[in-house]
C-alpha cells in the first residue's frame, strides 16, 4: 500500500506526496483580488513541503462571496494576481489548486473576527440567493431570493467561466465546492431545497445543479487536468443529506469526469450535533472510496504524522488535507517526514536547508 509520502498521479498531474492544504478562506481579498497576504500564506505552505496547495473558496460571482473579503474569479482582473501565486507555488514543487464556490444563502456575511453575521445594505451587504427562500438561521437571517431557472443557468455558466480564468492563472487542479451549506450543497440537501421543479424534490432533481455545473466546467477544463468536488457527506441531521446519497452522487460524478471527491461533512444547518474528534470524517472518505470506486481526500482533526500516514496506508483516503494544523505549522510536512523517517524527505528550500 502507498504511504503518506508516496507520490500520487491523477491525469497528468503528480503530487510529490499525499499531503494537501485544505482550502481555507483568509477573508483578506480586495474587491475579489488576491494580494500579498495570499502569496505569503499559500507560498509558505508550499515551502513547508505540501504536495497540494488549494486556494480558498473563490467566488464565481460577486454575490457569491461569503464576506466582502473573499477572493473571486468573476472578472479578468482577478487572473494576474493569482498567476503570481501559482508561479511561486509551482516553483516550490507543489501543485497549485483552487476551489470555485458560490456561498448561496450564507453570503453577505461579516468576516469571522467581525462577528460573522449577515451584513445589512448600509454595512456593505447584498441580497442573497438560494434554491429556496429559506434563511439559514442563527446570525445568518436574510431570506434568500429563490433562483429562477434562467438564473441557475447563468450561475452554471459563471462556474465554467471562472474555471477558464483559473486555467489562465496557471492552476492545474480545480475543486468545485458543494459542501458546508453553500449554494451547491443547498441544492443537494432536502433541508434547504424545497423546490418542486426539476431542481428539487427527489434525489435525481436535487443533484441536477451539481451534475450540470460539473458538465459545464468539464467542457472548458482540460481533460488532462484533475477536476474534483468537495461534498458534505452528511448533514448530521434527520431528513438531511446522507452518506448513502453521497456515495451514489460520487458514482455519477465519476462518470462525468470527476477525478476525486474531497470528503467533508456538515455546514448545512446551524447547531447540527457533530461528533467532532480526531479523524472523525475519515470513515466517510473511506466509504466513498470503496463504494464509489473513486479517489478521495479526507480532512478534519488530523494532526499527527502517524495518524495521517495510517489513513493512506489503510486505504481510507488517497490524500490527507490539513487545515488548522497547517495554519499552526506551515512546515508540518517537513516535520512529518522526519517523524516518519521517510527517505527521501521532501527537500526544504535551499534558503532553509541548514535548519533541517
């Protein structure tokens, strides 16, 4: 079986190891444009030895931002700042990836350190949209506009156009965000999708938005480059989205040209009872990998090198994504290689080599 520091090849792209930086919003963009913060943040994780560096949830339309500080790819002006980042990440030996997203009813929020509640118009907020006119709840109280069929088609085109811009910016891996209660997940879950047309109701209709979006992106994204999807494998709620539905959807996505499922959970409703603990989401990635016969990534409370290595060795996932742990320690991959006594270790940059 492969281990954490074995390379992984998907299509024409080879990761130098199975460690990835999970897409984490920095809420620090300016009118959607990446800046020096993003260069340093993502570049530091590439310097630290990660094989895959996924840029944060990047909005395909301005109203799809979670906060006013989110990155975007809805305009050509966003390409060059991102190209600067991809050049640097790739020069350090990592694969540059990006997550394309629309926040749906969870958009128009304040930054987390500013409270995270919905912003009113006077504070810079904007109207939000969703499959159904149901507010998320808690501090996200805005009732969204229910998308029309024409508006759905326009958003799917926005995803495809953003993917084309991502390619122009030098990204070699694209992930579609369909988790954590954002727009695409809102279509999947019966808790947030009460539509009665072809985009709501039964399973076939609720997955239609994501399937069609995937088709639109796959049509413009090169066949030789990986296309992946992040799913919340369960809503952790009665009558919500389930792991069984995730497995079947993953099979359908594979048939549409998706190469890997990034397995997370939750985020669709406030106050879900989630049994958080070390590696608590790994079993979902394992089940999707086994039953849908597709590569998976896992994330969530993975902090120890031996823990991460065993996930790969035991065939539970193909890629281990780190979030908070790699924020705390950008050099986690280098430290993990030493702890696991892997040879050859991922080489530190020459400028840092004497420290390793």
